[in-house]
C-alpha cells in the first residue's frame, strides 16, 4: 500500500512538473517539415492527423460573455479518406429573444509544398455558406480549397456567446491521431464551474489553480495531451462517443458582492427549476390548455391503459414531430394546437397534460437520446438531457409513451429513447430511473421464387419490420424514400422492380417487390448449383472483431429475425442433395439459431432464424456471438444441387 502511495505521488509530481514547463495557448510556428511529412508517427496508416488543436473557453470579465476560441492545424495524408476535414462547420445559437452567438476573427489557410516552396491558399469569404438548421441554430460552412495529399489545413476562429451556463462538451479523442491537443477553461473567481471529466485517458499536462489573468483573479483549468491515437470504434454499440475521453463544464455558482447564487447541482434542483418553467412545468400541470381539445371517445373508457392509448393515438395522429429535440417546448401547447407541429417536448408535454386531465397519474421523463450520449449520473445537470417522454402509473405498473412516432404504443418507443437512464420528474421529487427495452423487434424476409426454363430466377420478395424496428425503418424511409428503395438493389445486387413500402394497420412496416436474376445459378453439366437462401444468405461473420472487445454489445431491443425462402423446382429436375440443417443455442438460451432446408412436393423451403433475448450484453458475450455467427455464415453458405432427370 505504501509503495502505491509513493508511486502515485511521484506520478503527480511529474505531471505538475511537466505542466509548469508546458506552454498553453501558444500555437507553434508553421514549419515546412510538416508539409514534408509522409505519414503519421503515431499511426502510419492514418489518413490525417492533428498537429495542433487548442480549445479555449474564457468568461470575459467586462462583458460577462463566453469567448470560445478554436485553433487547429491538420495534416492530410490521403485526401480521399478525409472528406470530413475538407470543410468547417460552425454552429451559432440564437434563442430568438435577443441573445445570440456571433462568429469573429475567422482565419483559415491551406498549405501545400510546390517545388520545395510553401504555397499558401487563404480561405476567403466566398467559400462561406449559411444554412438554417432549425429556428435556433444557424450553421456557417466553409470549404477549404486546393486540398491535396500532403496538405496542411490551419484555421482559427472565435465565437462570442451570451450563454455562459453550459460550456460545450469537447471530445479529446477523435477519429484521427493527434500530436497535441489542449483544453483550457478560464473563469473569474466569482464564477464557479463544475468540470465533468470522463473517459480513459489522463492528460500529460494538467493545471488547476487560481491566478491573475486578463487583469483579474481567475480559476484556470488546463489539460494537455501528447500523441493521442485515433479513437477506435466497435460495431454493435449504441453510440461509440460514450466511450471517448471528453470534458464538459457547467456553471455551479456565482458570487458577486455579497450575493451567492447557486445553480443546479442536484436532481432535485433540476426538478424545482423545471416545475415552474414557462416551457416545461407550466405546459402540463394545468389542464386549461387542453380542455378544449380533449378527445371525446376517452371518457367512455373505464380501463386507464385503454384511455392512455386513445389519448396517445389522438396526439400522434393530429400533431406531427418536426424532428427537433429538446426538453423545453419549442412552440408551447397553445401554438401547437394551431400549428399542428412541434418538437418532442411540445407533443409529449401535451400528451402528459391530457393524461392528467383524464386522471391518469403521469409525469415527464427527461432523456438523453442515444445520439446525445449517456447521462453521467455522478454529475447532475440539466445539460445532460435533450428529450422528454411521458411516464404513467397505471394499475401498479409503469408505462412509457412517446407521441413523436405515428407507430408508437405504450412501452413501444423509438430507438433514440432507449439510452439506459432517465430522470423521472414527479411533482414532489426527482428520481433517476433505468430504461431497458424488453419488447422484441421482429424482422422477417419472405421470398417465393421459381427457376425459369432460361435459367433465370424470378419471384416476389417481402421485407417486414415490427416493433421498434418498424419505427426506425419508417423514419429512414420518410427521410429519403428513393434512397431507401435504392438500398435493396445495392445491398443484394438484384434487379428489384415494383418496390412498394408502407405502414400496415398494426404499425408494421412492409416493403414488397418483384425480382428477376440471371446470376444465382451455376450450371455444371446436368446440375444446377444454387444457394437455397438465394440473395438472403449471410455470407460473412458480422462479429469479426479481432482485437479484444472493450465495450458493451448493444442491440437496443431484443431481436427475432426470420428468413423464409420457397423455390419452385423446374419440371424435369430433381434434388440431388440438400444442405445440412443446423441448430445452436447458448446455455442460458440468450442467443439461438436454427437453419432447416426441406423438400415439399416440387418446392424447396429454407427457414433461417436467430433470436437475441436481451437488448444488450456485457462484452464477455462477444465470443458467444462470434461462435453463433460463424455457424450462421457457414450454414447459409451451403449450396444445393438440382439434377436433370
């Protein structure tokens, strides 16, 4: 134990010594040697790397505004694999109440080496393009010109923001390596910030102290990182960003004169803040906003769950989600009734108000969507959340509701919602609750085909999703119907025609189509060699990670996937041999797979099915998935032969 303490103290002293030597906020002068570099010393296969990256947040003592300064120098090794770095996007927030962010001091250059001379290309204003992301956010886009293999991109800009409560979250680990990355937060000592530091990497340089900066006493937080490897993602993970090292900060308190003001620091503080908020609690705790639209057919129901479902149907069928997320109502119930569209909070706070008008015990639940990342339960802050759903206590059971999806039902919610935890905001207390999706998502593929005299195969194909998968598929379809239909031809390399996609009465999403193909049969003498699953075969093992698994295995819901292929044998042919059937199941029955092929009259019927019993698994399950998916790919790679009589 004593040795461990001594070792820790030595490491701490070494970090402090290095921090004292490190110069923060000083970009090195541009060096021709950076242009001559042919590969990264951190990862020689990297298509690009960060040479210098500085993120500096400062609360200006005179104006009280947040100054956000960004400085990057990026080396491009392979321009064809680094398109994300060929453009810069700067998002600016405007609350439409007079407070908005302003972009200042934008400087950007692209450097190339021509005949051993540095060629500098300045990014001018003509490359700037503005787009309105939503009513609050404008995105300024800049295109970097003259990008080549070997180029160095350098840019610096400043954003002045009146929004000092929440400091933007910064990911330390990115998808390319970094020679040097630093994070700096400077605030006057009258403003105290809570800094949330998560991830597996520790800074090489670290300073946490009070000192005289910008003419007054400040608290400074400074973290520097050398030679960071690119973050490595894994498949079957809800959001890989959950595992990146990141830093975020939130205002904890201010002390000006003799006035101490505390900001949210506990879950209960958050509840109190929201309860009287004009765009949150005030929207649902009084029924006056919804009394004129209360659906008449609800009063005839004696069963509270049936009442709740009818109210949900009323909201989702009469009002439309505008694809914006937030815990605060964007329009408010009053305007939602007029406009018929709103963000998730508009719809679900209206839903909540209607539940309470029907004497159903219901409360809002704050969510951080899957894309937004996991909630850090040890760091209570309102900035954790970006979505709200409704929860209802009915017959001693708790149900979740979300009116943003037309296919939703009680406890059947879109995948974006299922992100481990939520904050249940009751009228008198706040509780962190666990969110686990136990509803099975179903995916079925049905093919009915026949082998034609000319050697082609033609038939009909149906792809159907049920449950959460149906919601996801419908949203993908709505986003771009033509792109959605095109994916079938791209994924299966089959010429599909007459593609028809639609939602069924029960909420299932079904796509049907016809097909004809001339490349599914190999003719060898009198034999026809064919895979009985045709284009639906699982050709490779999806669980092919060679390195040790690091993260949870996420599916978001339990899954049942079935493939049924029926092939009509042509006249004059008989089956020479069929693939072997296979069945495998884990000891705990969590994962199972079955594969059967049989002949019935003049038809070959193949059924493949796997079942995954839970929404997620610890990383230790990865070998089991590897084993079963190896069986799947081996089984479905089998072929059968038809021989001419």
